[in-house]
């Protein structure tokens, strides 16, 4: 199994310290409980967990392909090993922002999630609201994606949907609802930030951005 992690690390150009940590996770997972999980899948899951803990960007889609199992099986295996090793890797916006490589969008995502939570608290009864688990990957992932769209940061929507472990339609529904909850003050504030940081585009780049935005809808 260790050899599989070495192969994956080379393919994904993972730093030595992350590879070492993933081997440690693999040993612990095999000692505690990894029954029923395919070896190649277990190696990929441990590598992803190590990347997340060290803040190393990781391509989940590529890892899932290299794991040799279907996406649903990979996600289920990830959740099992995450719980077995007691690693909190998916529930915080900070970890997600690092994992996807968009640390600059974290602050905006936190505000979006906070406004969304306020919206739901007014929309539902107290009992219904308390029943919502905001630590599930869906909510912070959707908030991060919504922030990236607001900040006009190019991002791969399929990666976000994969991380959220929900259907495309469910993810889109939450994203749209979050988008409606963004106050005008936040929209203006973040647009100003983008304009200040972003160099002027030439005509071709503007056209490319327009095409990208249309594809994301």
C-alpha cells in the first residue's frame, strides 16, 4: 500500500512531508478500520487527507480517477477514514479555501455563509433551523463557490460539486439561494477589491471571461 502512495505522490508532485503524513494515515487506517476499502482507494484518500492538513492544493477529481473506484465509493471511503482518524478536513471554510487554492475568497465566503444562515433562521422555525447541519460539506463548499463567482475568480464548478457530495441540481439550488442573500454592500465592496487587484484586460481576455461566465451559468 505504501508503494501506491509513492506512485500517487509522484504523479501529483506531492512534497515529501505530505507523502510521509499520508503514509502515517495509511498505517493508522489499516490498524483501526479500513475493511472493505480497496487498497488503491485507501491510498488516494490518505493522500488527500494529508494534503488538506498541510494546506497543499489537491486535485480531488484526479485523485478519484487514480483511486480506481467510482466517485460515490471514493466519497464514502473518504468520510469513513476521516471519521476513523478523527480528522476535521471538510467542515471549515479555511480548509476548503486552502484545498481548492482560493485563500483570498475565504473572508467573502464566510460573510456569504453567515448571511445565508440568517436568511434560513428567518425562513424556518427554530426546530427546523436547528436541524440543519452547516458543517456538512455542501454549505461551506457552496459558500466558497459563490464567493469565487462574486469575486470573478475562475473556478471549476465540477470540483465543488464533487466535494459537496450532492447532485448538480442540489448544489446549484443552494448556490442560487446564497447568491440572493448577498447584501448590496458586500457586492460593491468585493467588486471594488477585484477592480483594484485585477489588471485591465485586453479585448480577447474580456471575450474569454464572458464565455467563461456563460458556461458557468
